[in-house]
C-alpha cells in the first residue's frame, strides 16, 4: 500500500521517514482514507514506543506522511535466527503491552500486530509501527462487525475475519499469537486458530508464561485478558516467579495459636469522618495540609537535550503572577468518602493496605491511599461539593502551568531530584509492587513540602490537552528546544506566557506526573499525558489547589 523513503530535512539536518501512498493505490478513495487515518491517529498519540509524526501532505495527487525514522531492525529479522527464549519473548512483550494499553485508552484498536510491525531502535527500545490498519473503536451497539476486513492472516483475531467488531481484545489475541510464534518458532498459518501449549512444545518454557499466552489465544474473546495491562501483569508474574520443586513440602508452625485452629483475621477498624473535617490534619494526616506557592517565573516544557523528551514539550517561559495553595498530597480515599459517600478506588482491600485499612462511613477504604478510578468530571463534582459546604476557600484543580511550576520546585532538570534517586523519591513500576501506597512517604516530598508530585498516581489538571500557545507569532521556540540555556530575566517580557490557562476547547484533559504503573520517562516534570474527561483508571487521581475567597 505504501513506500517508505529515508529522507533528510536540509534546514535542520535531521533524518525522517517519508511514507508515500503507492500511485496505484492512490486511485482508491478507501485506501486514501486509510492513509489519512493513519496520520490522524498517530498525530494525537504521544508514547515512547510509538513513532513521532511530523506532518502529512499531498503533492501532485500523491499522499505523504513524514514521521520518525527508526534506525534499527524488526522482530521479523531477529526471529530469522530462530525462536527466542520464553523469558526474552516475555521481556519483549512488556513494552508492547504498555503501548497497546496506552492506545486502547485512547479508543484505538491497532489490528495488525506481527513481527514486521515491531521494530527495535539502536538503544534496544521497542517501537510499534504502521498504523495503516488501526481505527477508533465504535461503541455503537448497531455496529456488529468491522466494515473493512483488515489484518495479517495467522496473526489476525477471529473477529477480524468479519464475524464481529474488533476491540482491544482483538489486539490481545494477536499479541498472544506473536508470543507463541516468538517462543516456539511455529508458523501461525500452519494451523490457523489452533495452538498447542508452548510448554508442551518445549518443556523448558515456563508454564506460567504458557498459561498467559494460551489465555490470550482464546477464540472466545470474553475468555481472554480484558486489558493489555492484565496480560502484562501475567507475564511479569512469570518473569518474577521462582519455581518450587513439587516434591518439597513446607510446614509453617503456628505461633501462639491453639492446636488445629487458625487465628481469626481481626475485623477492620470502624471509623467516621465528617465532610467538614476533610482537611483536619489531626484526622487525615498530611493530606489535609496545603502548601503556599509564591508567584514566580520558570521554564515550562523540556529542552531538546532532555532524555525521553516528546515533541509536545516545547520549552517556553511562563510567569505566574498569583500565589496559590496546593494540597500536600493527592486526595485520599478517606477524604473522597467523607465528601462523596462511595469509594471508587481499585486498591481499597486489605490485601493492598499499608496498615490503613478500615470501614469508614460504611465504606471499605485504605484510608491514606490516594483515591483513583476517578474521572476529571468526578474530580470536578468533588470540588463542587467542597465549595458548596464552606465559604472560606475556593477549591479547584491546578492549571497545567501551576502543576509543573510546583512539581519542579525551582529545578530545571527531568525531576526535582537527581535521576539516579528515582527509587527513593517516587513510586513507579519498578518499585511500587503494582499498587498504590499510603501517601506521606517522607522521601517523596519536595523541598517545598509537596508529596508524590512525580509518580504514585497521575493527576488531573484543569487544562484541555493542546499544543502550548507559544511565541506570539515569533519563531523563537526552535532555539529554545535546541537546549540553549537562557536566563529568564534576559527574555523580552512579551515572550513570557503570563498565567496561561491553555486552550479554551478540546476533547481531552491533561494528566500529569506519572504513576505506580509507568516507568521513569513518564515521571518527568515536563511530561504531558491526556485522557477523556469521563475516563477512569486505577492509576489516575488528583490533588487540589485553593485560594481565599
């Protein structure tokens, strides 16, 4: 359908990939639409395991896309030497499933997972390329199957053959085919839709890994993993597991318990909290504290030299002219229940507790864990109720510029701490144990006293997601993005963005800070993520700012 050329952009001396719709295909309006759709989808995505797109244009009747040139090799090329070990295959799949989870959260189904569409950069990082078959998922109940049958035979899910509408579980099936092929070397076209357990093919393949692969390959999609994150966790469990010989029997003596009886689990603490006490530190701890943030100027975004940087992080000068107070931690489950009643959090059971499990106002909570699975709209309703029940303060979500200003704590690097101290100062996917924790860890506070600004849970902010409003018509952001260090004091005042509030319209809201389920590149102070205002995820929460009325 398309040809790809390696091209050089002469003014900037940078290398890009130029994708051209084949002239023979250009006559088909259907294929033209698919080609344009590929650019439209990628333009709205921002992830380290996806190629960056620069622009799309038409020249002399031919369509083109300019995107990141990936210097590296495909998985297909790597597998020419033979199958991977099961451990190598699982490790390869972790970033693939992360990026699938990301695009699924944006309502996109990829539909063409196969070895030739997975590339590895020279630094070893995985990139999912070629969105020609991708589309937005339709929740219309009248749409029972895909209009156009797309995908690669052998790797495509059963529903991609026109029987049902594809959804995220279709990609999970194809990921299972990919893993089966990578670990066993078996061609999925030999016996379409029939797969032998990898552990039966090669007993050296871990049975937990095999179980995960075979679950992904279920013909009934209701029986597959429901999300890419669930499949990733299953593979991570296989990688972390230590086999115990079946013949070994372990007896654990019971201490201080009568013979033959197991001590009862004590019932959870029963407690109550009134809405008016939601910020009483004697009852809610540091989550009730607000930190005064003075006005000031800072460089928002990231320089071109910052590791892990994305193209929507244009470096620009911002001036905040008004002081505000920011909550010292994310809003906790205890605070949410006191104001809203129910507890939407996923991590509210005793098994996820840090010693703060209780029944509060009749609801099960891990009281000091951040509340999650709350949408932007939910957060706004929480704020509406807070403002309605008192008259001293006006509560709201921070603007994106306020959030980054506070998160930077006067620093200009990727984090407010040295990058080598990530494990000490933030919860991320490498140290969180795949869950949230009680807020208030003493090492997670900035010098100003703000805890968990980076990591733990993503945080909603007020702004619509959109490119930064920069430059006032001047082409000055280019040399800032090259990493040239300039003093803010030397910038002309007209280049300062003063109290920016972002775009007045948009489809997505910004979320910031990274979370317990994401790696270091997402925890950077400048990283921008986005979500639909009604979306709820188990790693997204919020914190408040306030001012005196």
